[in-house]
């Protein structure tokens, strides 16, 4: 299906996505091992319980590492989609592909379809909607049917764009869950230190409670940032669908009526 091909262009391929994911996981792991955890350990050793508000201490645990890795991966996926819309789709939103044909001249639908299909932009949503509309008009010689083809095409495009964000939405849902796992793990570990706390040594319990609260704090913060970026991306995708429909109705249907 044409819209499926176009949607594939809006998403990174599976091998590339997997490669980026593994690269992010590796880089974040090295950063944690070489920077975050050594600084956090030195801070805890120097400040004791007072170090709980230090940013390196807040970030040091494995749950925070996983949340940050997934968050960076989601940001790259959304950045690619934003790039595709801005530099590959948006310039064609308002393009009149019939501008070279005199307005008083009858359109040769077959020739126009062939020219659009041979274009290097043939998989862009705007041009693909034009092609679908012209094909319907060629087969039916009915402008109303061509208008319905536009509606069907942009609705399919909207559905494809929405489904293309499903992996991102899953990770945004999963990140707070990972934070809650850290909370449960931290509270369980803190309870195991209860006897030491009763004996007067609260450092172990404070450290484990820090795991519990810090993992939730970091995961919720990452999730909030990702939700905002996804909201902005959805707005751009909605605008792409709306402008694609308006472009086709304004420049193509008007000519077909003539």
C-alpha cells in the first residue's frame, strides 16, 4: 500500500534502529561506569547521608541508567520523524504539481500520473495523495469519487503516522514502570537494613531508600520530557495531514472541476 511505503520512510529501518539502540546502551553504560558511579561513590564517601541530593548520587543506579538509555533512544526516533517532516514532507505541502499546465488547458490525467510516479518525491504523502486522487478520477471520471479518494488517502496517512509512534508510546509508558521497579527494589533493600538502623547505623537504609525515591524521580522526569516532545511531534504530523488534504483540494480538485 502506498501509504505504508510512505510511513516506512517516516521511520528508521529495524537494523538501523537496533544499531542505534545498542550504541546508546553501550555509550550510556560506559558513561555510567567511567563518570557517574565513580563520582557518586566519592560523593557518598565524603558527605555520607548529606549526599542524597547530589545529582550524581540521584543518577547512579541501574534503573536510572535504563530510563536514560530508553529516553535517548526515543528522542532519536522522534528527531528522525521531525527531520523527515521538516525537510522531506513540508516543502511539498503547498506545491501545485499542475502549475506548469495552463489553467485553460485540459489535464491529461494519464500523463500527470506517470510524471508524478516517476518523480523522486513519489513516496511523499502530498504527491501520493495526488496520485491516488488522479487514479480514482481516471477510473470513474467523477470528481466526487476523486474527492473521496483524497479523504481515504489522508485518513490512511493519519492512521499510519499514529501507528508509527506506537513503539515510542510504549517506551514512554515503560520508563515510569522501570522507575517503580527501582522503588520496590529500594524499599525491599532498605527493610533488609532495618536491624542496622535500629543499632544506630542508618547509612545503609538511607542509601537504599535513595534508590527507591531517585529511580521514580528520574523516570518520571524522563517521561515528562518525552511526552512533551511526542506532543510536539503529533502536532506536526497532524498539520502534515491537514495541509496535504488542503493542498490536494485547492490545486487538484479545482482543476478537475474545470
